[in-house]
C-alpha cells in the first residue's frame, strides 16, 4: 500500500505528494476522518491518541451557541471564567497557556499567550476537534496539555448561502455565510455578530456586564496541481465588553 507524506509549509499552504501506483484502482473506505491541528486526514480507527470531535450537527441539536459551552461537554477539559468576558480552557488540570487553540489550523494567539474565548460563537463552525495529552507537544511548548482546532464552514460543491438570527430578552445573535466551490477550489465568507446584555457579576444590584462581538472571515483555496493545493484565510474579530473594577475597600456594587 502506498504511503502519503504531508509537510506544512505555512499556515495556509500545504503540499501532499502521494506515491500511488498506476495499477492500483481499488477504493478504500477510511470511515470517519479526524483532523487535529493540521491538514493530514487520519482514519478514526487508526488514530491512537486521545481525541474528541464535536460536529456542527451536534451543536445545533443540543442548542449550543458558544464555543465555551461546547467545550464544557468534552472529557478532560475545564472551562472557567468570569461571565462572558474572560473564559479560559484547561486540559487535564494544566495551565490555560498550555492549551493551544487553532482556528482553521492557524494559531489564535501568538507566542506563549493564551487565547481568551470571549464571545466566540458556533454560528459558522463546521466542527471542533480536541486532542489531549503530551503527544500534542509536537505543536510547541504552548500545546503541552493539548490542542483545540476550531474548523469553520467552507461549503460544498456549487453555490451555498444561508444565515440565522436569534433574539431574546438578554440580547441577540446573527450570522450569515456564502460560498462558491468547484472541484478545483472555492471561496467562502462567514459573518457573525453577538450582542449579550450579560448580568451583574458583582451580585449586589450593580449594572449588567454585557459583551458585543463581530467576526468576519474570508477564506479560499485552489488546487494548482493534482497533489498541490494553496489557500488563504483572513479573519478579523472585534470585541467590546463591560467589566467591574476591583477595589479592596468596596462594600457595595457602586464601589
């Protein structure tokens, strides 16, 4: 059986030369595919690491609208923070800056800094992959506890578009997406906006601490050669949130 080797040249470029015999025409069913922190597909039954995958269908069926809530149901993960404004993820008791968070294979935070899941929603997410354990150190010292790869929707063959909006007494959430794709490549645009009035973190009758997040992502890829695909991803998020000042002498919410 032929072997496939993959090398990541950049966060948006991957080369996968396959040495396939011309006489080999059999089709092999690999079953469910897991991709963790990279571009290489691995058959689930051959994946010997501790990994979990949460799909968009599961998120929708369970009514989960934020990434932090989706991660709370993953074994071995602890999600904590103060409201929606400062959320950290720890894997198997390690520090938050030992968990590497990727968005479409690209680091969400630079250096050894941790990524704060402030208001990150699941509107245009295809799946969330989590790899736990020391084997994740392959991705660097800031991934010694594990890797979380958040993969966004790229669309299927043809033209696709859609959107959603949810509103309630405490805020609203809206999203839209559009994509065009052929056998050789495609382009997609994802937009989302979340406005949450929040709650009084002080618990003493103070003002509500809300959050507002807007995200836009444009990505595309093109198959230059049968075994060579190039692509790009541009993502921008803007977050605004309220928080209470801390004072050692405060005795009520106003303080």
